[in-house]
C-alpha cells in the first residue's frame, strides 16, 4: 500500500501544532477525522507514530522519520509550484547544439552573456546535423543551429544568419583561376568529418566553370583531422588544402599563413535556428536568440557568390 498524501499532510500538521484540535481547525476537519487519518497512516506504515499521554503526545522514532519525510515532500511540492509559475529570463540551463564552425563563432559571446547573468548555465555541444535534430526531438537540446532546413512538421526553423564556405589554401598560392585544377591536384586535400558535405555544396552550387572542372573525388588525401581547431594547421604548413566555412579561417591562429581562393566565388550557406515545434521556449532564450542573430548574421566575408537556402 502507498502512503496517502492527504493522511501525510494531516500527520505533518498534527506534529507541527501538537494538538488534534488545532489540526482539525487548520485543515477544516473534525477531531475524529484527524484521528482516523492518523490511524490509517499507522496501519499503512505498520508502526505506532505517536506516544500518547492523555491529551498529549510525542512522536515515536518511526513517527519522527515519517515527519521528516512529510517535511521533505511539502518542500518539494513548494519548489515545484514555484517553478511552474516562474520563468526567470536570467537563470537556468541553456542547451545549444551546432556545428564546430558555428561554435567557434558564438561560444565566447554566449560566455559573455553568462558572465553578465551568472544564473545562466551555457551548455554548447558541437554535433553533426542529424544528431542535433535527434537531440532536439528527444528534449536533450533546446536550440540548434543547422545549415539545412529540417522537416517543418516536427521542428520550427527560422533563418538566423549565413556562413560562407571557402577553399582555404596555403598563403603562397599561385594566382589565376586557370591554375586551380592543377594546383589542387598537386596540393591534395586535408579531409575532416564535413569535408565531403562542403565539397558537394561547392560542386552543386558553384557558378565557377573552373571549379566545377575539378574532379574532387580524384584528389589525393593528404591527411584527416576531426578537431576543427586543428584542420588548418597542415594547410598552413603547405601540406594540403581544405574546404571549410570562412569563419574557421577567421578564428584560426594560423590565419597569417593561410589564404582563400578569392578569385572563386564563395558559397553563402543559410543558417537556421531550430527548436521543437509547438514548444514554448523559456524566457531566457529570447536574449540568446537575439544574441545568435547578431553574431551569425555576418561571418566577415562579403561574398558575391551563390547563396544556398
């Protein structure tokens, strides 16, 4: 049998007041009703809860343990009711997922917002597209930033910014688009988890005939790196080229040893802010969405290339 919460409340008030009469008055009950609740509670627990001395009483050891439990239950209920009625815009967990390149652009700004409002806790996860959507659907992530608009039946997606995709090469690159095929073939590619995706994006959307003539699938692989901070290190050492968001170059400590094939138009990819459809996000995300919009609107490269939506 389970402990009836009404009986437990009666017992807690009785222990607090020390009087059956006061308990009955407080709970708008009769004294026999109070006694009946205590009797039923003792039957369920299998122990006497009160040592009675005429009209006076004190708690047995089991009664004292039950009273502590009743206090904890009342406190938890109080906290729950407060939480249901509160929506503090500057406190709580903020669970966000995005690509590694997007994380490079927004993490310091999120931390700056947390520093202004210490009640917030930023949880930023770098993850691939499908993992982000799965985490949002399962309630493990509140907000996602992705480069492909998901199914509108399950998610709400809003345009939040853009990201330019670039071919990044060593700084001492040759000049002239006509040299591109031979140069890239000779240099080779530094691959990473998203390299095939970004390469396909170029092939599908580039307006450059020269670029489309490059047989990327035949280019020799010169290395593989799965840490976004380190992908451009071998490129800076002349060991290959990489296809990455321009923002990765901006954030790279090797930037002065790198360059973009600027004579080839970049691909401007749309970024979408995604969350579960029909979910009302807590008030703290209003400022976060505004912050993301501010810092993702422009990646620092004003390209005239193709926009991917």
